[in-house]
C-alpha cells in the first residue's frame, strides 16, 4: 500500500523553526516529491519540491531563503526545514509524490494531475 505520513507540525512563535518529515511506504523515492500547504479559506499552494535523481529543488517565492527541502533515500523520508517562520506560514502541510518518470524538474502546481498520492497532512501554527 502506497502512503505518506507527515510529522513534525505544531505551534511555533514568529521567527521560530520547525522541521517537517514525510515518510513514504510502499514505494521508493525515485520520484519528484513536493510539499504543499493549505490555510483556512485558501487554496492549496506549492511550498517546495525536490526532483529525482539530482535533487534539484524549487520553492515558492514566499518561502525562499527560509525553507529548505531535502531527501533521505535510505530512510525514504523527505524533510522540510522551516526557519524564520511567519504567521502567514500557518496551515496544514501535505507532501505528495509526482507520479511517473521524472524530467529532473519538479512541480509546485497543486492541480498537476501527476500528484496522485498525498499524505493526510500535519498542522503548522505560527502565533505569538
């Protein structure tokens, strides 16, 4: 059974840090993987992604310089290190696999039909 399990969410103060993890089971990480987030009343948006096999990354402008995505193929886990958190980073964070052969460039488009498998999400709240 293919599934993702996200962890690491919680409450952080503005300027603080959190590290999210996304553990895959049922498949290997020889695909592009992306983190998305959804705030209440807003559409799901791409945050950061990492491509296979060269691990090229891409991030939304709103998180560049603050968030870093990485992969541990041995542990089949994708991490998202989030620093300098802002209240607008609040939301449910999901990871998803871009199914199919990788072009070496990953997608941040939540409507991309290649994102077939999603985790259930982990809540991140940034508040004083």
